[in-house]
């Protein structure tokens, strides 16, 4: 087992050096989750096996392969071969114009696979399908990623005209792009603006121009680093208003799907095995929800009488006011003043 682990690590080092050129030992150690001392021992093992690899010490040093050295690696395991044919973001290839290239690449990989692994890989591609879009999702606006892509890959600053959600006017920004991220079928541009990472939905970019100025990213910050910071900012927004409510069991699953990000707890005694009797569809299930602002509780109005907010009092008052406004709007017999009934 240990020999297999070391063989996989040596192969990983070889592939990283082929694709990246010189790589610092501490970066290899971090990627492979071992110590730098282990990396240097692995380099000695590769050298002893005839691989022309060498290490350069010092501030600008690293581990490199002899210039011009290449090797064909076809020793994929069965699970690695199967993993290549499960592509979770198929829509991403379409948006980037890479559908044809993807199909061609997979055909080449299939041809290069060891013969015993080909049936499993082919069966995986036929039996596993990943659709990243949510049920009943609205049609997505068309997105032209060409200009954003050009800025990302040529390391140029980007000037965009951007419309924020909920606004009708557009703003013009000059940004330093790190890259593009596809999240649940939606494309985002991750870029620095005035030295701070910011997220821009690609379908809200009304106009984009690649400038002649080189990009000015913060030193040592990569796309994955900036994305992690922005992702956590979105997911960890403070929830200042705690709501207690109850939900009819027949709507509980839909409630979870729609309100999910704000749900703190569901006190479902039946699901926990604390009730012997079979629960009915009309049974109330207590829940706790947390919203960033009080007005957000209006989200629960879409469930009608199947969700009741039990506290705090100001949340019930907020919903009562919203319901009264709807009653005033729709409670009349008709709109005689406009000729409508």
C-alpha cells in the first residue's frame, strides 16, 4: 500500500513538473500534502530511476526537469479513468466554445486507456449524467464570455459596464481579473477592484473592453484564494433576525428547498423516530429560520396558510402588514376605473 502511495506521488510530481516547469519544493509539498523533506527524497528516487530531474536551492530555486524532457503517462487506474468521463459542468464547455474539443479529448483519452479500463470508462459515460441546472429554473440570459476570457488569459485590465441586481442604471468599472467561475450554471468574473476582490455576474456585464494595461493583481493571490473569500462572504452573511414558525408536513420538503439557506433547524419528531404514530399531512412541524433583515420574512407568504410564523411579534406584524396590502390590492370586486373586471 505504501509503495502504491509513493508511486502515485512520484507520478504526480512528474506531471506537475512537465506542465509547470520549475516548481518550488514547498509548493509541491503543499499540493501533495507531504513535507518538503519528503519531496526532496522523491526527487532523488526519480533521478535514480533515470528521470532527468534536479533541484535548485535559493530564493528563486525549485525543482525542474531537464529542458526538452517529456514522457507519455498512460498508467491510469480504473477509478481515474472513470472519473475523467463524469463531467459535472457540461454547460461550462458550451459557454467557452469547447464542446468539440471536449469530445475530441475524451476520444483520445479512451484510445490511450489501458484495454481493461475502457469498458468501465465507456459504461460510466453512458450511465452517469450530471445536470447542473435546478428544476424549473428560468431561462438564463445569454452570456458572451469571449471578451472576459481574453482579458483573463492575456493578463490585461478590463473595463466593464455593469448593472447590479435590483438596479436599473449601469456603472463603469476598471478591474483586474483573476478568472472565471461557473457556480450552479451561472458564470462569475472574479476580479480586484481598487485592490479588493469583487464578484461580477457575467450576465450583468453589459459591455466589456480589454485595455492595453497589464493586470495588477495582488501578489500571491490566485483565483481559488479570491473565490474562497468571496464565497464565504456570500454564504456567511450575518443573520440578525431569528424567526420561529411551523410548517404543514405536506409542504415541508418544498419549504426546505426554497427557504433552505435560511433554515436553522427543523424539529421533526417523526423523522427523528420520537413518535410512534404515522404523522398526517396536516400536522404542524416547528422550524427556526434566520434572515438578515426583518422584511425578508415576507418570503414565507408564498406558502399561504401552510406556514405560520409564531414569533417574534414584529415578524407577525410585518407579515400582517404585507397581507393587508395584498388584500387592499386584490380584495375589490374589480378595476372598474380601468374597464377591468
